[in-house]
C-alpha cells in the first residue's frame, strides 16, 4: 500500500503527464517493456470510435518482444469500418506517439544543416585568405 506522500507524488506525476506530455518513458518503447510494467494499452479507431484493450501477449508472440507500438497504426477490425486505430497507454490514456522525440530529431537535423552551411561559408573565406579550412 502506498503511503500518503507517495500517493500524492504519484498523483502529481500522473496529472503533470496528462496535462503536459513529455518524452515517452523508456519502458513503453517495446511490447516487452509494456508487459513488464503491466501497462494497460488500448487501441481506438479514429473512424468508428471503437476501442478495446490490446492483447500485448499476442502482439509479443506475433511480432517479438522488441516490437514497438510507438507511432504505429493498424486497420480497424470492426466489420465494415476500415478505419485506422492508434494505441494509447496508461491511465489516463496517453497516446503512444513520439512527438517530442521527432521534434528534437528535426531540430537537431536543422542545426546540423545550419552548421554545415556556416562551415562551408567559413571554408570559402579561409580558402581565399589562405587560412586552414575547418575539417
């Protein structure tokens, strides 16, 4: 049983994550991690609104323990729907989407491209002035 301080701390973290989703926790990146953490994973259809709990053990048997549901979609299995389902974990349900990770990767790529342009410009000037170029 949780002590009062741990329960308050857990409630605070849960409400913070619900209002301001941060990077995904490490354990949600694989089906095995979700199973080990006893996370509840649900799928929900964007078209028909159907939802149910995902069978993580069946997914692990079919795809392997390192399979990831992050940023995955699947076809809805409701007869006649044909919509797309997304996956959510935890309570309250949070989407298994790596939005912040993708934003960080895009920002990193932009910074690398900007650095490459600056380096090329410097090397052009350095060549004219007979200074050593940047590697």
